[in-house]
C-alpha cells in the first residue's frame, strides 16, 4: 500500500488567478515545497502541496500570515 503522507490538502479562500499569482513566489521559493497547485474551479478552492518535511499546521500558519484562510481537508 502506497503512503501519501507527503501530499497535504487544504480548503482555502484562494479564489482568483490573482490570489494564486500572489502566493506563487512564496510557494516556488520554499525549498521544502516540491509541487503545489490550487483548484480555482472547486468550491473549496483546494490547495495541494507535495512536501516530504512540512506539515499541515505549518502551511495553515504560513497562509494565515499572508492573509488567507486555510484548513486541512481530511
């Protein structure tokens, strides 16, 4: 059975392409974030992050500091 613990999934209020572009430099320059995407067409504006070292709480705090709501999707 494959382990997917490195895929972090969140409900956010990243609603527009502009929001996504605002956060792009933050995610792209972070060494521990290997890949990320935001589904702007999903009603939960789902953010997916691939990281082998970060946890959900870290990402939630990171987004809150930048003015975005974020909660873990289980």
